[in-house]
């Protein structure tokens, strides 16, 4: 047996199943699944459109169990987190969640994720990519311990305008007082569930964290309490539309994590990801990548992250960005979608500096297929100031009932 | 007003704050014009309204679903920012007299199985039907946001537009061209006969061919009415329908928001008595109150009859226009029930837990019954065995009713503008409502027990509140003699009225009704052209 309790024959297992697998499988009519960190998860269960509208109109349930999760604790936990992350972690109180990035020594982003301060000396770090080695390397000299708890915590992302109303019906009293990025533990089915007002949809929503044994009960409770509210289980495709509409970045799609990037110039700094606000150079302690980031701040970044409002209705998937029609290539689109609520043809991408100032116009060359034939269209795109979609209810406390 | 103070004069006055009037005004205000919209009702929206008529229920009490609204207008006026959200809905079914149903499913495999269940041979026919309908939609959609050419004119613009049309026709190729020509004049029954053998499947599909029109499924021209209902989309999914979150009033409110963002004004409780004209040029309007407001241009969002027979002096309109307006076909044929329910009605025909209930449901399982329902209307009576297009938006949109309770919208075909030639009496309105509820209750035994409140609307109520002549939901029949360059009348299809500075922007103009907002936008484009201002009104993005 290895330290992870894995048998020699683990290769026979294939993909892992989350505690919600059987419930999702029951709803599945599409047979479209993908791999996520060794787990099998659905792209879509029934219909992408209706799953998307559950996020924006009622309530959606998305299985985020495969996220990489690490528990960091010990007397030096705060100092350690402050060393690892670019943000000033002294500002993150107990009961709060922070979004942050962490960098390598060159100031290139390894990953982004959320940090939960669960108690004075304890944090939970959630990330898209695996971070165990990054934690180990940085732990040198700190009195902390860290554990990979990825498989020990099941998690659901519960997003949409009715989520607070439904959670109240489940019996989570005081849930409506949770502010954005608050976290709180609630009693549930003889155990506790940690609920944070966080998400990846740019909308009102919560993430629910529970031990795998009680995970199924939690799923059932949400659907029971929400039976009059059109709650829907959703797959990754619907979420992808919502996160692009909200203008949020995805590691491995919009940027290549520094630790797995081979080609020069392909990794990105926080400034190049448009995340300047996450970098506190003057927070009073040394953190990973600080020296390089100071240099970059003085010299200026190489690229600019842009959110584009593209004319026409053809999505600019994988398009090049040009300075003018037929002009010089200045960048590329990393994510694109038709945004059904913002009613915009949106694209996220990167352009070379100094292009892409807010309000400026760039061009994209879009390839799209109609009945097997490829067509091409040039489209103007305006660089937006901030997200395409940012409803009031996202931050309103207490949220409206509907 | 103090003596000597100069009355404000507007660049444009738009009569009627329905969705087309608001669209028209919003584009004109966006172009920098000083615009006033006057509305007779205390609320805006015309037939796109959300009314709180019973406790915590919200009724979309006229139009109730959204699909035809032009996405280019939605985007250009930034209606999302002004609170409009259109949510696609699912499902739909037709109930049969023998206790079965046929459902509509988005999933192609499930849909095929459902057709197979009723008629195996119709499965492939359904695919052929969908392909053909897609062809006609693709053909007609680019015309929606264009001004129809005048085929008698030799202006460069009209010739150019005619050439555009000719090229599109020729692109179809000889076989499709023949089919298409036929399509515009054929009945929906004859059209469906070319595809399907099952009468139930035909009835399931034919409903869109009669909704809102004074035609039966066997009347020539009803096939186009079906297409009119199919050519919309939600987020590029052609043929899909959606709910405006918060009810159809959300469409009007968002348009009003866009108008006000650009400095436009709206005055409610301001019905217009007359459009004033001097020396063949518009000078403004006189309100019911006697107040005069002057403007260089006046746009009427009212239907052609109300505009030319009601608001204009016949001397100004001229004999030709008055006669055309008199002959304009705008027959009331629909009624509506808006019902507050205390729960979800049961339909024993549907399997338990079926999602189909989230969509529209229909009663009438054969073309024959549908035609008989039409026969009643021709005789001046409401249908004894009526066709209904019913749905519960509250199953999808949580803002329409309290938790676990529902708003049931029941659109009814047919309902005459007058009963056997005489005005409706209140008792008859009630009897019409009872007929419809009894019809529904035949298929849903617990429906009556769940009813908390009912609003019954016959053409009388629709006309008196919304102002649509005879309560015709399209502001005029959608038959070939009243489409494209014939809408509302030949020679007046380019949104200009008979006097200088007078325009039309309602659904009585091209491309017609259905909460498209295209007539309002097209009229704005023409006005900006006359003013030699740059065009800010979008055209169709096309599909290529």
C-alpha cells in the first residue's frame, strides 16, 4: 500500500467517481462526460441551454468535488500563506474567503484559486491544478502541516438567483446574512457542511463542502427544498458559458500554469492576466515572485488581458486578434462564447502591449462551419471595461427572494 | 404656462408606448433627436405588459412568450443592461381525446421516438419538414430588418432592393423556388399533408398556423402564419421560444429604459385625439385633454385603421388612404384567459414527473376539429370546442407567482370581435371563459379546484385596453395581400404616411406582429434617412 492508500492494481480502476456520480448518472441522457483531475464528470446532463438558464434564472447544482483541495495548518499558517500568495493575507479574517494567484520565482502564475480561512491557524486552499509540491517547496522553515484533502471533501457549486431561498428552506438559518466571500459552518444530517458565498458564474451563488459520506444527502436536500424552483443539475458546458459571460479566467484554458509551461513567453504574470489588484508588492513580507513582479511593474508587462465585445453572432473561438482588418497579428482569443444573458458575443484573450486599451477597437478573424463548410469573417471587437455581466444580486446581502 | 413662454416643440412624437413605439423612439433618441412618446394608458407596453391584477401573481396578460424579437435590436439598445432576460423554455404537448398526448422534445432522439410511438412513417418526414422550414426561415429572416422595396418605383434604392430579393429567390434553385411560391398561398393543412400521415402530428404542428389569425387550418395563407411563428430564435436557436423574466412587460420596460437613457420622454395617460396637419405637413398632436403638442414629425404605433380612420382628418389622409384603411383586414379572432392557480394542475394523460408541462400545451387533436372551431368563428360565435395555446411561465420564471403557485396563460382560438354581429355582453364574456375552462378541465380534473382568479379577455377587452382594432394581435392579418410591400397597403409600405412628416411604426407595417420590434426599428431607419442623419438602426446579421 502506498501513502495514499492506493493498491498496486489501481490502474484497473480507470477514472474515479465522485460521491454524486450515481445521482448525475440518473439524470444523464446525453452520455457526454470528460475527465477532470482523474474523475469522470458530465459536460452536459440533459440540455446545455436549460442548464445554463438554471444558473441565471433559478438554481444550478454543479459537482466540484474534483477540485484540488489542501488543508494548511499550524502556528505559521498565516505567514506561510502570505509567503505563497500575492495578496496580503493578513487582511483575510477567519470566516472569509479570498481569491488569489500564486507565482513562481519569475513572477509567472502557477495557478489561481480560493483560500478559505477556516480558523486562526488553518486554511483550505482550492485550486484547479495540483499544488502539493508547490506547498512542500514553500513550507521550508514554516511551522505548518499541509494535507491533500482533495478526495476527503465532496463539494457542490450551487449557483443562481434562487439559491439563497432554497438553502434557507433546507434549514441553513442565517444563510441570507452571508456576504460575498463569507464562509460559515452549518449543522446538517448529523455532520457539518461548510458553505461559502463563492462561485465561478459571476452571479449569486454558494459552494457547499461536506464529507463524502453525507454528500448524497446534501444533494437530495437541495433538490427536495428546490422542487418548486426548477433546480437543475448541470454539466461543465453550461458553467463554461456562464464563466466566460462573467469574464472569469480559467487555468489551463486562458493561461498555461507556469509549472507545466515549456515554451518561453507562454506563461503569464498576474499583471498580464489583468489581476493587478491581487498583487500587493508592499505587503511587508517577501512572497514568491515578488522581485520579478517589481521589475515587471517598472518595465511594464508584455501582454494585456482583454475582454472583447465582438460584433456579429459568430463566436470568435481560437481566433487571432489583429490591429485592423487584414493587419498585424497582435494576440489571440483564449475563450469565447455567445453570452445569452448579457446578449453579447464575448471573447477573452491576450494582446501584445500596448494594444488593447479599454474602449479601443481591435479585429478578429473568425472561422466557423456551416453544414461542413468553413467560412471566415472579419469582425470588429471593442475592449470592454470590466465583466460583460455583473448583476446587483451577486453582492446584495441579504439577496432578493427571487 | 406664463404668457409668451414658448411651447416646447419635439423633433418627433411617437403615439403609443407599445414595444414598437418604444423601439422606434429609442433609436431616434439614440440618434440625438428630441423624442416624446405619448401613451393613452396609465402604464406603458401596449400588448407587451406584466400586470399585477391579483395578489402576488404577475400576468403577461396579452402577449406571453418571446422569440421573434430581433436579437440585433436587443443587443444594439443594450436591453440586457435595462433588465431584459429571455429564458428559453422546454417541452410542449398536445392532448388527445382518448387520453394520450404527443410531446415536443429538444433532444432529437427522444423526439423521433415520440413520433414513432404515434406514426413510424412520420419520423423521417419530421426531419424533412424541419429541414424545409429551416430553409424558409433562412430565406425570410434577412428581410425582417429591411424596408420592403416598392415594386412600382424606379428609384435606385427600390431597384437595388428588388434586385436583392430577386437574387435571394434565384439562390433557392428551381425546386425550392416552386415550393416556396406555393408556401405563401397554401393552407397549413395542405402543407402538412405533404409530410405527415398522422392527424395528431398534423394538429400538433398546425396550431402555429392559426394563432392570432382569422384563418382556419384549411384556409389558404395559413402556412405562412405557421412560418411567422417559427422564424424567431432565442440565442441563435431558430424556432425556440422563451419567457421574458418578469413577464412580457420586461420587454417594454427595458425598451423604455433604453429610450430614457438616450434622453427620450414618455407621457402616460396621454391619449391622442388627432394628428394635426398644416399645408400637407405634420405639426404635432392634440391630446384627449385638448392639450396641443407640436412636433416636426409624428409616428403612429397604432394600427392602420386607428391611425387613418381615427387620428387623422380624412381631408389630410386623402381618399385613397382612407379607403385602403377601411379595407385593411384586421379581424379579431383570439381571446385570452389569465388564471392564478394554487398549484400545478394534473394532466392524467402525461406520465408523472414529465418535464413537458414546462412548455406550451394544446387541446385539439385533429385538423378537422380545428377547422370546426374556425367554423364557429365564421358564424360569429366563439368556438364551442376551442383550440388553446396554454402555458405556465411560473414553472420556469420564479417571479411570476408565489412558490408552488402558478400563472396559467391560456390563449384561445377562436373568439369573434362581435357575437353574431352584436357587441359582447358581460354574460357572454363569462360564458366564453367558462367554455375555455371547461375545455381545459376535460383534460385536467383538478384544474377548477386550483383556480384562484381568472381574467377573461375577448377581443372587446383587448381592443378597449390595448387599442388593437378588433383585438387582432398582429395589427392586421398576415396574408400575402398584406405582407411585405403590401403592408399595410401598397404604396405605403415604407413607413411613411400620406402627409409630410407622418410615419407608421406599428405591427401593421412590415414585417408584422409577434413582438419583433422590427417595424419600430425599420421606421426609425427611414426617419433618420429622411433627416439625412447617419443610420444607427441595425440590419439583420444574417446566417450565410
